[in-house]
């Protein structure tokens, strides 16, 4: 059983299919609004695969399309970010496009961008939020979790899920799943994961 975490749910955005980069600044604000709404929907309807559609970041993005779209939408100059080694080349790109500070240590970061669960710091070491401000917990944008794989279905139950549902994904190792279960103990605090 894969329980949703304390402060959010595990979600995947499916960016497969015919995609096009949104050209120019004129469509950028509208695309960011759509990505933001989709992100909120994913956190409230956990373990669901959502389609990103055509709201992709610029062609020069050194990150995969989904993490880059979420980063362009959610980060700003007041948002400290930590990047896993595989995505380290994205530091300059994020500083240029969003002005966010890039940290060397993940413990103080508001956002953690990790290419895979193997590159993710222990969830317990990340910001968990506080009772008065649960929204100050860290948010993880995790790559390499692929949907629609019948080899490793997970049953999800808990807050935000009516009964239970099966999440067909792979790339989530046992260590991550164990940490995610522990993260639930902090509810309504704890780390959010995209």
C-alpha cells in the first residue's frame, strides 16, 4: 500500500503525445496559469496521471519538460532551490528565468528538484513545516517516475483519495516508499511531492 504523504500527494504529469513549445512571452503567462492549476489538481487528486499538454518550457531548458514547467511556474526570487547532481546544469537556467537562489545543501531549500528517487535526500532531512505554517514544508519535484507500468502497481489510500486507487508507476524504490509512509506521520506537515 502506498499512502499519500503528509503535506501532499505523489503525482505524475504525463507529457506524452503531441507537444509544442509555447512561443513567445504572450502565451507564457497563460501557460503558467494552466500548469499551476494542474499542479494544484494533482496535489488534491493524488496519484493521478495528468496531461501537461502543450504548456512546455522554452526549448533551451536543461531539465525535462515536466520539471521545467513546474519550476518556471512555482519558483521565484524568494524561493531557495536545491538541484540533484543530474540536474545541476539547470542552476544557471533557473537563476536566469526565475531568479531563484540555488543552495548547496537541501535542508534549507523550499524546493528540491531531483532527477530520480536515488538522488533525493532523505525526506526527514528536508523542511517539514511548522504547526502555524504547514506551507513552509519543502516541495519535491521528482523525475524518473514513469506512469502506466503494470509491473509495479501501488495501492494508494489516505487523505485526498476516496477509498483506494491503483497507481501504475515505476521508479519509486522501496527506500522512497518507506520514507513516504513515514512522511504521512507528520500530517498536516511534511514534504509535498510532484
